[in-house]
């Protein structure tokens, strides 16, 4: 074995071109596989970073109207679930939202997690400093206390343990800091502080998320059965808000990975294909290398070497290449993994998982992939050596018939490479077509030249906050380059929406659970102009619409079309549970539809309510400008500081940012799969080029004879190109058949495109056929310039 290693090292050192190409091809495949596997390992395989995470569950309500199985929970139901169940060791609830933090530094808007007493215990979270909440602090009229998130503690207090016991102001109220959670804990997602959930919040409709820990020995199916029974009792006892509602017990890991599981599996399969193509390429190189060493191998066999020894030496040579490739690939994967994490959109939610690292499991995977590839591409030349024709090789005979028929294994490897690359290109093409379809969807508003920001005034009563907001908007509209300004409590594409039940005036009150639902947006005057949302009928809100005047409402086209078909809804009445369900709102306008959550979701029925008639404590301001929006950012901050220096300004972004973020996951999948598909195509074309080039070199004498007998340069070129295109054509046919089978698994990732989309397959086939033609033309051009006299003396 040591002799084989020394000999293999000398042979590889004396052929640096072959060695570098082989190691580079494999290293790229191994690096891509290691990086994607690191991501898969962190997100799908590694347990969540909580104590005994396999027993953690989300408990959701199931909506009878939308069928949503992950609906937030009614607080009253949570209390009943917690008190009646026997399946869970502990059960807790949380909700989140922004708050204003003042004191100990500049005013800042931070994310607060409102939690029940057992929340940290359910997740098994320890404290870095201080303590958890106690019973007295979660009761009505309990003391004002908060727990700091570790990141905020480090940023605002420098990690000083003495921060525990200090006071800060949250929404204008003094709060005592009683603890700091452990490093790395950020749940609910990116929470900066934790506050006790007020008991009244638990009874305020469906607004909380429930997390629970199973008792030892209790499975999810048993827990689901018990919760179904409890929910059945609650439907009888409280039909007014539980009619037809169901319950869903879901493992926490399943919920957290629901949006990325399929995409990661697809990417892992894609890089696996890339590695297989790289292996096929190197196997072809090894076969060609073994053939070119025919006389050397024949001499070794003739002086006593066994065929097993020759085969073993070739396998050792392959393993040396693969080990070197593994080392280079591992180094590359460190950089590639960091790049992948940086490119991964926030919507994936990697902060809920352990940090993506090259842990022992990933290193073991790399080692296994390295050995697998070494054996895979080393066995073919080793098997060929075991069947070596000693007599012909000692005579010095060349493979005069070096066409595809005498090199079936090399040809089969090229066909397989092309077929695999077609599968990847088809998948990438479908995702690209899907992404283009998605980007062609009109959101219903104009995101260009806009600036958005959050202004929340929890230290004011809602009616006072409404007056402050209107005054601020008037000041902003006075800035010279501002065309329009308005506010909504949630802007579209930010991932946040509100819903409410409603009924048309004059119709019977529906049974509980049967009333239709719609999205609701509380807006100010100027909102439609700032968003460039067109008005289809009627009017928008104006200064006459204020507190104390008859309530008015604007609806969108979808609601008008669905509930007032062929009618004019202007002047009709509608009862909305969001405000005062007993008092009908008069419909004064119909606005154009907008897509509020994602571009691939059709507009929902929506109502717009004036902030002066149903005031909230602030809003998300949107400003439309005539020039670069960043030019007015400082002026807007000045106006806010002039009105109240304690009001923090946060999330200064454009609508373009939110629109781009809403398609970030689809863009990420498309770019990544497209990159791997292009790499696969290049490797496959190198395979075509390599095999045809070798075929030409082996058939130099044959080509000379043909040309001596009258064949022209064009005839020779067509002969060579025909062989290359035959390989590519077979690969394309097999690849299309394979893609039709494989791409149906990515149908959930597609929008507006079917997995059998004919233009995509036709385009992929044409691109690959053209590229293969170029790859075959280069050696064909060389073959057409063969000098017949030189070729006839070739032996």
C-alpha cells in the first residue's frame, strides 16, 4: 500500500494538468454538498436549541372558515386547555409586538414578547442574571417588571449584571428589570424584552400563540386526541366564540421548518447531482488516463504484477485525488457556508435554529462523500484494468476504432452527465419562470420613491395619538419634495395583517363562526395617495370624517365584487366587529385591490377604517416623494423630534424593500438552484468535450485515411460533431424523461407554472443542445485540420 501511495503521488505530480482539473472538479462538488448539508443539518436535522426539544409542541386553533390549521388562539381557550389537559407537563402562551423603550440611552422601538408565567420553563431557558417572573407579577394590577433579552442587555447596558434592579420606561411607564435571559435565546423571534402577559389580554379574541411541553411517555397523537376532546367540550360550553373551531397539536420542529423543508431537500438533491456529474467527469478522465497508460500497465503485467495489484494501484490513485479534493472542498465550504448564510433571507428564520457550523456531523458527511467519490470514479478504470488486453498493448496497438462504440462506458458516463444536468436545468428553469411570473404580478400599489417608518405613541391615549399622527403628517406634507403622506396600522408586504368578522346591514345576524371575515386596515387621510392605490368609486376619507361624526368606511374591489355583485355599494351599510359591531359603517368609497401579504396570494376582502374614528396608538407612515426618498429622511426625523423627542423612529425603509423581502425566499431558491444547474451544465459539457477530444486523438490515423481517400474537412467535422450530438441528444432525451418525473416534487415551490411546462423544457433542451454543439465543434475543428500524410505515419 505504501508503495502504491508513493507511486501514485509521483504519477499525479508528473501530470499536473490532469491532477488540478480532477481535484478542482471534485472539490467544487464536495464544497457545494458540504455547505448545503451544513444548512440542512442546522435547520432540519439538528434539534432546536431548547431543553429536550422533541417534547415541545405548538397548539393551534383550526379555523372553520379558512381551514387554516395554524390559527392563533383564543385566550379563554388557552386557560381551559391548560387547566383540563393531562398530556402536557406545562403549557404557556405568548404574543409579541413593538414597544417604546426610553431611559438608559436614546429612545428606541424594540420588540417585546408578552409571556405567561411558565413560558421560560416550557422552553427550559435559564437566566444569565436575575430571575424569572413570579406569581404576583402576572396577576391583575401586579408590579411593572420586565426581563431583558441578552442582545439588548449587551447593547444597551454593556452586559453589566447591575442592570438587574434598574428601571427603564416602556411605553411611558416605569418598569423594573428583574432578569436577563441566557445568551442565544431569542424567542419569540428576535424579542428584545419580555413582559408579563396581562390577564385581560388572554380574553381579547384570538391573538396568542400556545407552546407546550409533553409529559414523559406521551406522544403527539395521544395529545391530539385529548385536545380534540377538550375542544369538543368547549364548543358546547362556549359556542359564541368556539362554534366549529378545531385544535391542532403540532411538533415545534415541524412548524419551524415548514417553509424551508422542501426547498432545502431540493437543494441537497441538486448538489448531489452536481457531485455525481463531477464524479462522472473524473471517472472519464481516469478511464482516458488508464487507456493512455496501456503500455505502462502491459509492461508491469508482463514482469509479474497481478491484475489485482494494478487495479488496487488505480483505486489508490483515485482515493488520493478524492482525499485532496475533500481537503480543498472542506476549505472552500467554510467560505461557501458563510456566503449561504449571508444570502439566506430573514424569512427562513435561521435565528430560531442553532448556528450553521461545520460540526462533527458535517465533517463526517464530508469524509463519507470523499471516500464515496474516490471509490466511485476509481472503480471504473480499475475494472477496465482487470480485463486488460496484454498482447495488443505490448504490440503497441492503438485503439484505432476509438469511436463511441468501442468506448461505451465513457459514452454512457457522458450521457448520464448530460441527463443529470437537464434535470437540474429544468428545475432551475421552472423556478426562474415561476419567479418571473411572480414578479410580473401587480401589487396594487406603487413602491417607487417611497419612504416608510414606524411611529408608535403608547404613552398617549389612542385619541391623543391620533391627533399627534395627523399633526405629524401635516408637517411631513409641508416638506418640499413630499407628494403625499399617510399612515396605516400595518403596511402591505410587511408580514403583518389584521382580520375581523363583518356582516352587511339589513341581513340577519349569522350564527357564531359563520360570519364572513375580511382584512382590516386602520388608515389616515392621505394613505391612498401615498400608496398610489386607485379609487374606483366614491371618495376617500377627508377632514370631515372624525370622532363624533357618522362612521364611514372604504372597501376594496374584491369585497364589493363578492358581496355586492352587479350593485353600487356606495351608501350601503356594513357592520364590522373591529369597531362597533352594532353601529353600521356607511360605505363611501371602493379602492383598488392590493396584495397585502405576498404576491402569490390573491387580494382578500378588505375594509379601511379612518384612524380618527377608530384611533390606534400610532402607525406605519408611508411618504411618497418627487426625488430620492432618502433625502427627506433627516427632515422627517426633525419633525418628529420637534413634536416629541421621546418618540422613537424605527424601520426607515422603502416599500421596495418590503416588496423585495416578500419574494426573497423564491429569489434565493431560484438563484441557488440556477447556480448549481449552470455548474452541472458546464461539467457535462466538459465531459462531452473531453470524450470527443480523446476520440479524435485516438482516431487520428483513421481520419488521415478518410481524408487520403477523398473525405473533405467538412465531412470529418460533421462526423465528429455527429458523435458529440448523439451523446448530447441521448442525454437530453433521458434527462427530459427524468425531469418530468422529478420536477413534480417541486410543484409546491412554483407559481403560475406547471411542472410539465413545455416552453421551459424546450428552452432547456435548446440551450444544452447548442452548448453541446459548441463543445463538439472545438475538437471537430481540430480533426478537420489533420494532415493526411502526418496521420498515416502516426503509428
